[in-house]
C-alpha cells in the first residue's frame, strides 16, 4: 500500500511538472509570435529633407508596429539632429490605424506642416517633421 501511494505521489509530481512545462512552452510560443509581429515591417519612413551631417535624403527606415523616433541610439529610428529630442515621437499601429504621438519634445512634431499636440492618425504619403528632418510615410498595401 505504501509503495502504491509513493508511486501515485511520484506520478502526480511528474504530471504537475509536465503541466508547468507545457504552460511555459505555450507562453514562449505566444511571446515569440508577438515579437515577430512587432518586428515585421509595415511600411517605411523615407528621409526627404535633413541637415548636413545627418541622415541623407533617400535613407529608408522600416516602419514597425511600434516605431520610436529621436536622437537617442535606442530609438527604432535614431535621428542625428540637435533640434530632435532624445525621445521625440512615437508611431504606433492601434486597431488598424497608424498614430503619431509627440513625446513632449522640446521643438514639437509637425504632421504635414501642422504641429500636433495629441496622438494623431497618419496615412500613406504624410510628411512628419522632427527638428530639421522631414520623413515621408509609405505604408504597405495591406494596412
């Protein structure tokens, strides 16, 4: 009887460890898919105007579902311009729409020549100005 209880306890322990391993594996797969989606390019940002010593006109940056713009090298799109803040603006895909948000930058963010003060919907062909840099938005067809 004691041997049967020990074997039952051992089987329950292995079942518990297996269930935990399965849950961790499912979570890992879901996180991998989410990371791949964030890294997938949904379009591009093209530099159309920039000061000397900065990004050259024609330079292309991939547009991801969350794209940060600013002078800091940790941004998705690092921009070398003294008029651009470290963390200047954020472009994000939410509910099938693209949004541009100024992150309380010193010199503000312009969308098609108009300063934005709150998150604003952007579309294909829009021009974003950060400091002395102008970026044209080109979205993929499926967006």
